């Protein structure tokens, strides 16, 4: 109950950004947000179409732009399939459906009328030169007050906007897939993003009924960076002889809907493999080389979409089942990792959870100590809404705080000594809390001054 009460207030605190002022104490805000009436979305793939649906559902006009007619029609179809489904299930009235499809939704392959938009969101492939080119075009064709946003999940915003002059209008709007369903919206600020851009983006999140969390510009931002060690640790355990399916069962027993390996299959092994590679470069000093994902990609086992990945999926029901064929791939992955020594005794489910979540807590605290969030509880909201961390624990760091910094730091120290890996070494803030007996939330006073 205490954890749920904590989460209730944490969720409502995410919109309080010190630099914008507070309007709930009788004084007007320092910055008045603008209402978004018309947006452009560049890229009609899974993310772009999902963002379009979220905006249309909120009564916002949407212009979907693609590179050619074929890609455009595919994007339009993705949007229409969802709206048609809602109409069929009576989630939309015929009048609402007609208004969305005839008056709010437009599609095109040009930048015509982009000067009339309040915001443009780039949602193309994670290729830096492509994003840079699009941002340069966005600045050229949009009006001088239009917000220039990217949906990137890992790429540095300063790289994306390197060729843009008006850097105060650049912001990251990281939706989680499917964008029209998942409740979280990470709003990524750079050192040059204006207070007006942040305020209007927060208001946009409110318009489309998302819970926003404002974070600093760092590799992986908040959620993907925090959970990067979670996936690394899962593969480390497999390399040390722990059963892949036991790891998933232990995490599900803890309260997650799916374990890390089934999650990989659902998201797409190739997508997750790309994300691991993207994250390993900026944190290479404490990264763990993952080989199993690449072996799966090479074997065309891309997960649910191909019928097999870490699991085998039933052709009729789509139900995931353990696959005996994984044994040879796991043996190859272990060999590529240098055949790490198996654990002397089998790990319990509780130990598996600690191996996956204690490094995750550690990385979250690095994000906190680097000043990328305004309050520690923002991490709780983001990890629960973005990665389905079990809500009844109150969030990742609320759960960690109940365990205590001392125990987590000591356990990580032991893991680091046993493995010889830097990925398990406790961060400075965790060690400070462990030595002083302080709460993980004790840094909040410093964060509020940002």
C-alpha cells in the first residue's frame, strides 16, 4: 500500500519542472505552454503510425509524410487498420471515425504546408545521417516557432540536430511501442532546449493522454539506459550455465509480465541486437559482450515475427514454448564468451532477480547522480510505464530503497569480484548511501535546484 501511494504521487509530480515555475501555488507559471493543434510526422512505420493514432485520438490534425508513395500507403494502412478495428469494436462512433479520417488525417510525400504546423516529429530509422538530413529539411520548411522533435530511442540529440541553427526548438519525444497504447512519453531536453519548448511538449503529452517524464540528453536516455544492464546480466547468466527459461520464469514470478528473453522475441531479436550494439559503444568500459543475439539473427531466428527466436512460437496459437534447438546456439555463445566458469551451485530465483535488477538499480542511480532527472521518483514512473516494472513495488528505486543501499552495494561488490566485470561495480551515489545509511531519495534536494 505504501508503495502504491508513493507511485500515485510520483506519477503526478513528473510535470513539475523547476525552470517552468509552478502554477499550483497561486502564482502563474514562468512559461505558458502552447496548445498543439496540427503536427507533422515524418516516417509511417510502426512508431510513426502509432504516434499518428495517438494524436488523431486526441483531436489533433496529423500530416503523415513518407519518402515515396509505396511507403506512404503502407503507413496510411497501419493507421487505418487500427482505426477500422476501433470502429468495428465500437470504440469509435461512425461520426468520430469520419472526422478523424476525412478532416484530421492527411498524408503526403512532400513538405507542402509544413509551415503551418505546430510540431514535427521525426520517426524514421535509427540512422544518424538520415535524421540529420531530415532535421535540416524540417528547419527549412517549418515556421520559426514549430517544435522540431525526434522519436529516437538511443541517439544523442546534439548529433541529430548538429546542422540545425535554432537548437532551442529541438527536443526528443521518445514514445514506447505501440505508441498509441503505452502510457509513457520520455521528453528529452538538451542543454539548449528552451523552457517554452519543454512546456509545450509537456502540454502535448497531456493532450494525447500520456504520462511525461523530462530527462536529460544521454545515451539511451532514462529507460533504455537503465535497463541495458538488465539484458546484459541475463546473457551473462546464460553464459555461466543458467537456464535461459529459468531466468524468464524467475522474473515473471517477481512480477514482470514477461522475462528478458521472451521480451526480446516479442520486440524482435534484430531490433534488440541493434539496441545492444548502440548502447555498448558509449558504455564500453563496463559493457558485457553479448553473442547469443547475433547468433539468433544470423540463424534468421528473429523472434515472434519469424516463429522462432529464444522461444519457438506455435504456428496456430502464437504461444511461446521452450525450444531444444537453442542448446547448440547457447553453447556457441558460451564458447565466444570464453566459456565462463559455471556457478558452483545452482542459482535460486531470488539470486537471478538480484543479478538482473541490482545492476539495473545501479545504472538508474548513475542517471540520477549525473543530473538527468529532476527527482528520483521520475525513475520509478518511467521504468514502470516504459518497461512494465511491477507497479505494486512503487517503482524500481522505491523497491531498491526498501531493500536498502547497503545490501545492494555489498551484493554488487560480490558479483564484481566473482565475475571480474566492471558492469557490477556500484556507482558512487549508491556507495555513499550505503556508507551513510541514507535513502536513495536523499539527493532530491540537490536535483530540485536544476
